[in-house]
């Protein structure tokens, strides 16, 4: 037809995704062309409107620079230019056929770069996590004092301390009668359909709430699994006195598995480095494998080849009926497509060579691959993602209700073209751009029959704030930005709006990422604030983090919090959300300015060097203090816009920025000294990685919405060409 499709993508779609879908290749390409021709002009028009609105805000801020901030005048101005839209009548979402993991089970959520099959499998299998392993292997467990080291093999002394911590978890959420403690349990046994615990003193006790015992398995006459349930989350106590761990435990407990990440987002966007048809094909292939239930991977670990596949479901005998029942062994996946701003040459219009909106391509191939999960032909397979026949697509970086309406229209048209029942394609609305934040209710309105997710994301939301308010003044250091009034107002506004529009019992209200995967003790101390805020999911960086964060959803029954918040009404004001975190009268010393610049420059280089040089979109990147932090493009957006803003307002000079980047390049080179394939930036300071980093800062003022994707893509493609021997 009228499309030019890269042969690698064409082969992936026709040979790997279409077979078994019930869709003919010719029909799919025709449907894709129809969608692209209908919506590409609208896509570009919306991007032009973004630029037009930003230009008006820039002019407003330049005209008033140095004057006292007038919140009322600013709000009126934004309403007059259409940035803030009028609020319509009350409504409630009416989304149907939503899996319980999204509608009613509160718990941790993983975000995983789907270009790496191994990581996607880890996320899929993170539905259940070993509490013993999580405490044994992290700083959330016992301090590694003498005799309690992790070691290279199981240390029974450390294991005993881990059991004490894990027993405390059971004591807190599955208490026994007469105040008995799990440290004193010598045996778990059945008495009819009831669970009994025999203590070391021979006394027999039961659960304080017998309804928490929901299932079991037996090995001969003895229990091998005790299944408990609290706050809609299950805990599986596994018993085997002959196992190395079970043989050291008085009751033979070999492990305690908790229901951990109930959902995960397979990411096509910020956590991947996908710049061409080859990269996109890997992503689409892996997503298809997740939908088919066939994704597998082999890799080297500890010098040995390891095979990984999707976990099977778990089978138990019901304590109530004595009949077998099944619990899912895997997360329910959502999938994050790219935003409206990205274009791809994996598909082009044949007559002009024009690239097409990447988000529209993502939509059609996401839906096509999902036929393997939700079509009638898929009902006979043993692995399901959605048991309700839904496809959950998270859409990032939308600016206001008009763009959400555009997304909803593309979903409806894709369903019509592919023959999918209406409203099968559900939408997750990421509240990470300020024009969406201030109009969140009106963003949800056009998606009222599809909405299954809203969330906040401090990183991208801050990056958009920096760019939107760029000309007004220099911004506070990032630590000060986090303490500014707008942030808490934004977080509360999101939860309150979700509750107001009827998301309770229907959709997820989410919170952002814990970025320090090696700091699990700190995460346990602080991330409990997310469920307490009324959010029924929050992002974590690893399956282990999901296992530990699950404890917070036992501490807090989110539905109760949401009901209390619903009775209280909105907690924040629009004027607080619209108050930019300007430095104002705050004075910084030269040392404080340099420290902030050092942190930003090191963070930019640490991330960009891996993205451009190695094609890694998300990884544990050492910060300036050598602490590993999970980084994706959102952090890069903040740092580059922050330095660009300080440069424009004269807080730092161009010479100071260059000198700092060269100094930090040496640190980043050292931190990556043992990374295979890494390209050192010093002493030449002229490779693609270093040039990309500088361009984001020195051209940051002109980057639409402060986004970094175009610069990263340009230099990654140049680096791939260099590595492949091209003269380009």
C-alpha cells in the first residue's frame, strides 16, 4: 500500500506476531495505513498547539520577570489561553471488565524495560516473592555483623535472625489466639477445616481471625503449604522439614512467599533505548511473548547458563470447600506506549518519506499482539494476562484533555479496524505534565469508559514544570524543589481527583518510583507513605523491592484510606499547583551552586553515557557518591532543564558548565571502568555520549517541553552507525 515498512519490522510482524492472531498480514498493514492517514495530521496539530501555548507562557513570564508573583493573574492568564479548561459537570468512570489486580487489589507495581526479555520475565514472575530472601539478601534484614554475614551459601545463624523478622510480620498481620507468637510455633496442622499451630510448649492455638486461613496443600499427612490472606493479598507459608532451610526451623518452614507485585508496566518508553526498527522489533517481539505466554530467555549467571520462563499458576485446596482453586503465578501487565511527540522511520509514508507517529504504531502492534491473550482463539491457552479480556495501555506525556480525547479516539478506531470489541483497549493516564495535572478531571472525562489508571511522577512532572516556567526565574536547587508547595498539592490533587471521578474499585491511583534498589531498609521506613496517601499502587525498582513494599499494603488497607479521603473533599488548591519553585530571594553560596551543578552534570553524563553508548535505557547508575540509583529519561529531563535554566538566568556560566562536565566525565569514566563496551569521554570530550549531554543543556531552552528523547535518539543512532563501521 502507501506505507514503506522497514524489512526487519515487517518480518517481525508477519512472522512472529500475526501467526495465530486471526488477522491477515495484508489487512493489518491496510488498517495501520488507515489509522496513520486519519490521525497523523491531528497528532501534528496537537504538537503545534503545545508549542503555541508554551510561546504564550514564555512571553507572559518574560514580561513580568522581576515583578512580584501574582497567582490570581497567572491563573486567569492560563485560562484565557486555553491552558486551563472549564470544568464540566460531575461524572463517574464506568470502565467495565477490569481485572481485580487493577480494580481492587492494592499492591506494588513494577516498571520494566521490555526490550530485555530477562527483565520482563523477572517482572512477570514477581507476583510472588520470598520474604526470607528479601530480608536475607538486603539491608532490610539483620546487620551483617560477625557471624551474620550473607556469605556464599546459606548461613543458618543469619537465617535464624531473618526468621525472627519474618515471624514478626506474621505476628502483626496474622495474629494467633492467646497472644501466641510464630517464633514459638513447632507445627502447623489441620483440624477439620481449621488451621492450628502447636507451640513448643505443646499448647495448641489458632488464628485470631480464622477467616484468614484460605487454603493449603499437603504432602502425605503433613501440611506443605499454608495459605493466608490479609487486605486482599495472600501469604504462602511453605513447609518442608527435609530442606536445608526447613530443617533449621522448629515448624519446618522453608520459606514464606508473599503476594508482591500484582501488576507491572511493560515499558516501550522512558526505560528503553529504542531508536530504529531493529530496536522496536525486539520490544514488540517480547511483548508478544508475554501475551502468548511463551517468552523465555537464556543468560549467563555466576558462570552458568540459566534458563528463565514464565511461572505457572499456583494451586491450593480451599479451606472452606475442600476443592482445588488457582491463584495467578504472574503479574497482570499494563503496557506503556510512547507519547504523541515521538516519530519513527520504522514506518514511513511511501509518497513523501515522512516518518509516522511512533505512538500510533505502538498502539496497533500492541493491540495486534494482545489478540494472543484476549481473542476467542486464546481462551484455550494456559497462560493469561487479562482474565477479563482487556488490554491495558498506559499513555505518557499527554498535555491536557484534548490530547487524551485524541488517544481515546485512536483506541476506538483501532478497535474498529481490527475487529476488537469496543472499550477492550483501556487507558492509563500518566499525570506527569502540568497541563494534565491542572485539568485532570477533564482529562479523565473523555476516558470515562476506558480509564484504569492515573498516577503521579515527580521526575517528569518537575521536568515539565522547569520548562513551562523556564523564563520566570532561576529554580531552587532540586532538594528545595521537593519541599516547595506545588509538589504536595500535585500529589494530593491527583488522589482526590481520582476519588472524585469514581476510580475507587475500578482503577489504580499510583505513586512514583523508589529509585535506590540497594536501600531497602530506607524504603521500608518511608514508602509506606504511598498507600497511606490513598494510592493503591506505587512503583518499585525490583522484584525484591516489590516483596518488601508489599508489607506496606498489609500495614494500610488502602480502600479504607480512600473512603476517608472521599468524605473529606479536595485537600489542595489549584493556585498551589501553579506556583513555580523559583529561587526568588533565596541566596546560594558559590559552593552550593557548584555542588548542585556537579550533581546535575554527573547524573546527566552517567545516564547518557549508557543510553547513547550502550543502548541501555534504564539501569542502576552510580550517583556522585557512588550510590546506585535506577535512572530513566525522567531524571535526565530534570537535570538538563535545571542546568539550562541556571545558565540562562546567570546562576552559572557557560565556561563553568563546560569545566564541570569535563570534571564529572572523569568520575563517570571511573565508575564505568569495568563496564563492557563503555566509551570513555575523557580526555577528548568529543564522543557521541559527551556531545549529547552538552546539547541537552545548551539547547535545553529550545527543546519542546524540555524532553530529551530527540537528542538521545540522534546520538544513539550516530553511535550505532559508528560501531557498525559507517562513515556517517
